[in-house]
């Protein structure tokens, strides 16, 4: 499974990987909210980069942010 995830990440050679703290800072959400929303399918899932480490693709987080801005009818 880890090989499949690494191969998927290889498709994005210039992709930036974000740690949880970076994701929290970007989206303004706490750790528990991020994980709860991931379980509910409302937030992108991270990608394992080793047996004990996960990272979010910056593009996944950016797409999520854009979808929230696009969904806002007040804009």
C-alpha cells in the first residue's frame, strides 16, 4: 500500500507536502475538526510517506479551500 501511495505522489513532481500544523494554519481548523471532517468525507485525506508519517498534498488542501470559497453565496 505504501508503494501505491508513493507512486501516486510521484505523479506530482513539484507537489509540496504539508504537515498537520501547516494544514491547520492554512485552513484555520483544529486537529480534531480536521480528523472528524476526514472521517465524514468533508476534508482531504493525507498520504502516508513512511510507516509513521503522513502529509497532505498542498494541491488537495488548496482545492478544498477553493471549494469552500466557491460555495460561499455571499461572495
